[in-house]
C-alpha cells in the first residue's frame, strides 16, 4: 500500500521538491493563499472579461471581481478562455440551480447516506470538509442528478464559509471501507466536472486517507479527467502517518476527533 501511495504522489505532483517538503513536515510552506487585494494586471483583465461576458449575459453584472478572478486564474489569466468558462458557468447555474441554491429537501436520498461533514478551519483559515467514500452508494432513486445537486449544496456550504483572500477550502477524503459497491465512476466524474468547471480555484487541498487497494482501479479511470491544477492539490496519506500528517495543516482543536483531534463532525446538511 505504501508503494501505491508513493507512486500516486509522484504521478500527481511530478515534483520531488514538493514531496520532500511534505516529508519534512513543512508542507505549509508550499501552500499559497489568495491575496485579498486584486493586483493591477488582474483588475485590467477582470474588466476585459466583464466587457465580453456582459454583452452575452447581462446577469453577469452580479458576479463580483473575486469570482471573475478565480475564473481567470483557472485559465492562466487568458481573457478569452476565462470568458468562455464564465459564460458556460452562468448558463449552467440558471438551468441547474434556478432558485440560486439547493435545498436539503431536494436531496433526501443523498443526505440519508450521511457521508459528508463540515469541520473548523485549517492553519490558513480554510474551511474543512470530511467526505466518507465508503458511505457513498449509487443513487437508484434520485439518480445522478440528485447526486449532482448534493455536490452543489456541499460546495456552496463550503464556499459560504470563505472570504476574499481566503477563497479556498480543504477536503479530507476518507476511503475507510471503500469497496466495489462505492465505485460509482459516473458520480465521481460528475462531481469533478462541477468542481472544476463551476467552482474554479476553490479547492485548496484534497487529503486522501485510508486508501484501500481496490481504490486504485477506479483512480486509473478518473485520473485522466483531473486537470493539472487540481492534480497538484491532491495528497495521499499513509495510515501510519495519518494524524501526524493532518496536524501539519490542521490544529488539534480543529482536527476531527476521529483522527485524534478535538472537533466533532457536523453533517453538511446540519450546518446553518
């Protein structure tokens, strides 16, 4: 198992310097927070994106500068690509989230799995979520669309706890008990698409723990669809170094009690 995790780390990062920092317990040095001040170059490009997008979708006037900056950063500050991405997002939101938010009453089957929880914040002030992959089951009643609505509710909950300059969140993906019945590739690709296309530059880090051998089969199917920016944010943790590794990024007072910390888990749908 340790060999699998090491190989995945190398494949994801392809950067021995970053991995060495993690092994030395200094990973926090490799994490860069968003600046709460928009620089001149970004401001100029934000204005250009606005000019392009507002011509096609007047509702984009409601999108704030920090949101546009996230779309720009997701496309390496390319105005044309960022504009296309933003227009696609606005169209998606109008059709998929017509009320502006997802209500728990719209996702009863997903909530019943009790698979996602909210925590406190990491040492950089980023909100934390814990997701239990072993509790996910293909949704035969609500289908893939209900699962996607669940993903949107969860992402919106996390984003509501961020602020300008602290726009990212952290996810602990716990695969304890993960098996064939949880290998729902269509659902995971759906969640990945929503995250990358509709919530760009929101994920700060994904920490994957309790990784079983069976997971790697699904990983090979999903990996090609993960963009390079997202790949850099994924870390696999060995069981023997679990608490030690998590404490590098998360204070004990904010760490879930199931990992040796002091904070109880709060189901995502219970969070105000």
